[in-house]
C-alpha cells in the first residue's frame, strides 16, 4: 500500500511519528553519502604521499566521483519517476556500498580511481531520490525544517564520521574509513528495506509515454533550466575548497595533522544545532532572505580564509564554524525553495538532472582547483587565494539566479 502524503495543515502543526522516522532515515542516507564524499578530502594529506601522487592526480580522484555521478544521474533521469522511489533507492544504495568497499581495498592510484568511479555511478542517483521522497511527503511550508534536519547529517559526518575515520586511518591506514562506511551503510540499508513504506503516489498520475520523452520534457521546461544553472554555481564552493582543505590546514595554517579530528568534531557539534535553526528561520523569515544572509557571510569568510597563513587552533575552529554557517544558510533554503519548482510527476527526473548538474560542475571545479593550486616540495599550497576569487564570483551570480527563482515561485503560494 502506498504511503499517503501528509496534508500541509497536519505537517505544519508538527511531524507524525512516521514522518520523524522518514526524516531520520533520509538523514542517515545523507550521512553515509556525504561522509563517503567528504572523507577523501581530509585523507588527502595521507593518500598523496602513500600513493605517491600529485595534487593534480588527487584532484582527479575527487573529480571522477563527481563526473561518474553526474553521468549516472542524467541517464537515470528518464526512469526516475517510473518506479517506486523506495525500490529505486535500495537498488542504487546497494551499488554505492559495493563501490565504497572497492575503495576500502584499493592499493594503487588507478584502482582507487576506478573504485571512485563505481561509487559515484550509484551515489549520483541516491541524493535525487532522497529529495524526491522528502518533497512527496512534506509540504513546502515545513521543507526548510526538513532540509535543516537532513543537513544535520552533514554535521554528524563531522562529529562522528570524519573524526572516527581519521582516528582509524591514523591507527591503521587510509583504507579504514571506507570499511567503516560499508558497515554503517549495510545497517541503514536493512532498516530502509524493513521499515520504509513504498513511495509511489506519482505512479498513479499521467506521465510521458517513454523515458526519453520524460527526460526531454524535464530538460526543456524554462523554470527547470534556471534551477539547473543555479545548482551548477552552488556546487562550485564545496568542490573547489574542500579537496585541499586538510592539506591547506596542515601545511599553510600550520595545524598538526593530529588536530584535524578536533577541528571537524567541534565544527560538527556546532552544525548539529545550526542546521535545524537555519531550517526553521528559512520557513519563518523566508528562504531567499536566509540565502542572502548565507551568501554575504560566505563571501566575507572565503576571502578571509583563503588568504590565511599560520593560525592558532582556536582561530581555525572559529573560521570553520563561520564558513559552514554560511554554507548551511545557502544550502538549506536553496534546496527547500527549488523543491517547489517541479510537479510531482517530474520530481524524480528533475532532482536526478539537478544532481547530475551539481556533480559534473563540481567535478570541473575540482579539476580547476587542482590546476590553480600548486604544492611545493615542502607541502605548502601556493595560489590558494585564487580559489576564493572563483568561489566568490560564483556565489554572487547564484544569488542573482536564486532571486529570480524566488520571484518565480512565491513561497506562500507554491
């Protein structure tokens, strides 16, 4: 039996027990997907010397994940609304766990590169299915809160995942975090199979006759195109700064590598509280207004952060917290507002294409970052401030695009 969507009035007055379970399971999915993507960045300081690779090669390890995820997302878009979203989710999540296992046993640059491609192929679709489920089951008036809770998975990966992963990698080697993700992912997969109800309300509605026609109809909708352009720009910041974040912290800010778990732990704890607060404020004050605040804060902090030299540990922690406050204040309201754009029969394909655009543009950003930044024989990263200029430019253009989306989809009547 299909899971009936909650009415806006009921959802607005408080989440039901099942809705809370859905939010928790979606957040757990985000936790494993985000951790798998993020863990490679802090491991950069270990992976590069262990595999004897350059910053350019490491940039490719990060970017091929994004490129393969982008391609798979686009290929799956035509079929994304033709199956029960639960079954689609389980299929791709199983493939993601197997790909992560391959990363956990890779011993050379080329094997790790291939493993990241396999992982990206399956991970590229999961995020779009998660967003489609959230959109199907929750009204726009509370989606800011839902996205806020889901983004606590990002913080949880900081609090639990990254410190634990770095601890085990220091104790064993850099393969350990991937094995850890496989174990966690297997548990989450079993819970989804047993507890999550089918999400197939969209199957009862009329759709295009073929997958190609469905994909074409989604791509050619003008409102969708504006959203895809915005998504491409929003991906720039994370993909340009994160791949070399740990190397920059250790070699430029002069923080001992053993203190990296502490930085991620404190930042993550702060984000656990900040995520839900940002979600509530975006529902109460307006999603575009919250996005505007996040953009201003991000621009200021990125320009400051990318020009830093040796910095005390407390200062690095504070800067990281402010950076992620800006990121969350952009990420949560933008996701919530853009879920109001597609109709129910195109939510899967819209989110799949959006995820594809995000991954591909992020992949190009990662490759560009590897070309702009140079690492000296002593490990110091040169020209890191160039990344800041690119991120700021993309942030300002995305603000203009988000304003147009805000005008095209008034929040109170969407």
